[in-house]
């Protein structure tokens, strides 16, 4: 089963991390999600542990002007299909690769809403590339032993543990991603 193969290989190389007590909530929190990020084009901050610690999370570094930008459609479809079962997509725009998201956060939010009707959570523009990565991406890159090489790299986190990392060219509807989502989520209600 793919889930076990990927998850076991990641965990067998020492990527399982003990929980930490969140500075903000006082609850046990995975180091991968022990961050607060500002939502896109707003002043509202979200603690990832508090809001998503018990969910299956797909983290994606996005860009508005990339050959992979149409993946927004597939990401939104995944989110709408599985959100009721505990799945969430977290989009984090980055201008690190090819300068393909140079606009303001307001421009990015408008683009995502108008062009792709994005309803999954989008967060502040952030650095994802190795050497410039924000702390959130540093932790993801180190845990996966790979940083994004381009826009639309995907990290899958189950209940705070990294279970897979997917290169940009792996589309959201790819059977590898869908299979892992199905494996990690509880069965749908009849």
C-alpha cells in the first residue's frame, strides 16, 4: 500500500517528531504545525496547530503566473471533495521560483478568487526555497529532506506528521495523492 510505503520510509529515517507544547494554546503540537501565519491579504493570524493539527493537511507553495497555476483547480476540487472528512489544503504564495507571483497579497487573493474560485485557506506570501525559506518551510524541507524546487510542491501532513512530499509536476488529482488522502482519512459516511 502506497501510504505505508511512503509513510514508513519517511518515519524510518527519523522524521517522526515528538509533540511540543504550543506557546500560544498550551496544547501538544507537532513541530511541523507549530506556527502562526497571517491569512492572505488580512491582519488575521491563524495558529496552524489549533486550526489544523487534527486534520490531513496538504501544504502547497502557489504562484499566480506559472505553468502549474491551473493546479489551483485540482486543489480546490480536492478540498471541496474531502473537507468534510477532515482534509484541508493550505496555500502559501511564493515569488521564489521564476518571479511568478510578484503581485501584492491583494492581487493574489483577487486572482485566486476570480480565476479559480479558491475557498481553501490561503496564507501570507512566504519564502519556500532552500536558503531563503521561512521557518515553516525550513521545518517542512528538513523533515522531508527536500525543499520545493518550483511552484506547487506539495507536502502531506497527517495529524502533524509528514507522510509524503510531491514534486510540482504531480497534479492534485494524481492517483498517488488521491490514494493517500483516501488511506489517511476516515471512511465517508453512508
